[in-house]
C-alpha cells in the first residue's frame, strides 16, 4: 500500500512544482499539501474504507482548486492550466468514480459528482457521469430529466436531450413529469432555432443553415403532446401542457388544438370548467376608462361576470360538488381581493352568498365553506341568516366534529337555539373518539349559562366517558371549575374524589398543586400528597416533576433534608434519557444556576 501511495504522491510533483514556480503557492504551502494529501491517500487505501474519507479527499482537492483560482485572480496569472488544474480535476473525477462504484445506490454522491463536473470538468465527462448514473438508477425519472436538461443547456445538444427523454419514457411510460419536461424541451428548442434564424436574417450572414420547419413550428412538440395524452388521461395533465405551451408566443395553433381537446374530451370534468372560467380573467381589457380606478373596477367586474357565466354553463352540464366547490372557491378568492370600489365589493359579496345559498340548497356545498359563509353573514349583521345556516350545516355534515363546533359556537355567540339539546345531539352523532372539542365547548357554555348543579352533572357524565382523552380533560376542567365555583374546599373535595380514578394527566395534579400554593396558609403535607400521587403516575419519565418536588422541599414550607432521598428515588425510578436530564438540572440547581 505504501508503494502505491508514494507513487500517487510523486505523480503530484509536476503540478506542485508549477504551483511554486509561478508563485501561486509557497514552498511551505506545497509541503503542507503533500503532508495532507499523503494522510488522505492512506485513508482511501485502507482495507476497510468509508464514504466520509472519499468525501473528505474530494473536498480538500476542491478547496485547493478554489484557492488556486483566487490566487490566479490576485496575481493576474492565467497560464499553465493544463499542467496545474487539469491533473487535480482528473484526480477528483477518479476518486468520485471509485466512490460511486463502491456506493452505487447513493444518489447524493452521484449528484455531487455531477455538480463538480458542471463547475470544473468537461462536458464529455459530465455526459459520461450521467450515463453511468442512469445505468444504475433508471428507476428515478428526476435523474433522466436532469440529464436531458444538462444535454440541452450545458452541451447544447437537443438530439442527445431528445434521446434521453425517449429512453426515459421506456422506463417510465406513464410519468407525467417526464412528458411535461420533454414537451417543454421541444418548445425551448424550437424557440432557440427561431431566434437563431431571426438573428441570421438581421445580420444577413451568408451560408447554409438548416432550420427544419416542423421543429420551428412546434410540430415535434405536438407529437409529444399526442403521445402523452394517449398514455395519460385527465384534464389536469392536459392543462399542465397547455400552460407550458402558453409560455411561448409561437404556439397559438398548438394551444388552440390542446384547448379543443380539453373541451371535447373532458367536458364532464370540473377541472375543465374551472380552467375555462378562470381564463376569462386573463382576457385583455378594453376602453379608455381603464385609466381610472372606477374604470378598472368596472372592467374587472365584467371579467368576473364572464367567469361566472362559464361556471353557470358548466353547472347545466355537470351539477356536482367538485364543480360547485370550484365555483365557490373562485368567488371566495375574488371576494377576498382588496378593492377601494364599494360597488365591486358589494357585487362580489352578493355573488359569493348566492353561490353558497344555491350549493347548500342542492346539498352540494363543501364543508369548508360554511365557516366563510357564517363569517360573512355575521360581519354584515345578518344574525338571523347566520343562525339559520348554523342550524342547517350539521344536517348536511352530521358526523363532522368541526361542523358541529362551528355551528354551536355561532349559536352560542348569537344566543339562539336550544343549545343543551344540540350538544346532546352532536355527541350522539359524532365519533366518540373525536368528541373532545364538543365536550370542551359544552363545558364552557354550561359554566356560563347553566346552574352549578347542571354543570356538575355534565362533568360527571364526562368523567365516565370511555374515551381516555375526554375523561382526562374533564378531570382537569372539573378541578378548575370547582375552585372557581366553590373555592378551595370544593376543589380539594373534587380532587380527592378523583385521585384514584385513572386515567390521569400531569396537569390534573399540577393544577391542584397550584391551587394549594395560592392559599394563605398552604399545607406542605397536602403538597407532598399531590406530588407523591403525580410521581406514582409519571415518576419514571418526567424529570421535571422530580425537580419541582425538590424545589418545593427547598422552599420555605419544605424540609431540605428530604432532597437527598428524593434525588436517590429519582435516579432509581427514572428511565432512559430522562436520567441524564435530571442529573444535569439537579447539578445546576445545586450550583444556583436555576
């Protein structure tokens, strides 16, 4: 091994001599490079090598290249590149090849080599790296796209890029992204040829240049489009190709063809109607009144009206929830747009409320829009309308906790309806496992609007819930409510009635500890009881709980001599990383840092 390494170091000598001779590096720096390179070479030639050694070697060599580049700029010396940089670049490529041969599956390693080649190596080297990578990873469409883009942009070879896309489609015949990028590539190539022809005509240069009309007129792109739409169906995909074509100003015919296919083949798809409607917003404005804010608002109102007309036409053909959702989403977007023209604001609100009303009447309004609907009604002062919608929404989405909560919160705010009965109905309809928000809302309302006896009865029902999250939450709220409704004695009585009834949360005990400490004469015996019960449940994992207990004993009411016993118990009961955290925090506590 030593002979091989010595040989590789000797191979560096010519480039190092050049570096010293031309004044890029000093003799001391050259010796440092030799020393560091020797150490790195030994790591690369061990019996058991690891990836990090290869990465470190490459990074060091790249750093040397960067330094040479800076030194050249500084001393303004730009010669001897073949004798200095080229051997380093060749060496880095060799190490990258060794690494990628050993760790073929590491895509990031391949990408690092590609990034290096783009910056330092030749285009031919870059192409070879891409070929080797794709031979190992043909199953990754993103790599095929990257390679094809590199051929088009870096190597200026549309033929190679086209060849790579065609190979990619053999492995990924139904991949949308590959077809989209292939389509874009053909259009980019056509645009480039058109620009070259235009430049030649302007300069009146003589010579024979080929500009195939089928490429310049996007006929190849059209072939790609037809092939893609035969293999991949769906309005969304066709629209994505249409959006790509719309970037280029010479694709009017192609765009019309795609648009015709979209309307013919996917007239019963809500995505088609949504796209066609939104296109009306992009129509050019007309008239001199566009110079004023009112004129522009009037023009925008006309465009939005045309959009709504397209949606209405679509609803005659396809009255489905997805299309109503698209229509409502469009109207909501326009409603949220800022404008200083009140007429336009009012018109947008009227249109949006009308769509909400009609979709709701057809039982096709998406759940997410009820919140927007109620907000608009409430902000405009229509309390009766808001109450009616709040009552109607759960009839449409009776199993949705979010809809019930929204409805009940609105009715609570308005003071409408038999809320107690509605809460009972809600709990009967929703999945008990998801009912916690309803219990929380019910308790909140009951505490403000019902008698203490009724509220306590509600807590008792919640405590026996089969859902642990509900039972735990009710315990916490019950203690809080007892304290606010009946003071310390009632809170302690409630706690005692519950402290043997699992499941528990840490907050249940922490709240009782806080209540005890808020009293004029808190009892340390009670605090110890609360801490001991909390530790019985959470002592094996919660290091902060032990620390709080120790702080309590160090306080005015406690006995500092108990801290040692607590420390010993904590170390015995805590598990895993919580032990280390406890030891660190306890040390900081002893030294006065916390």
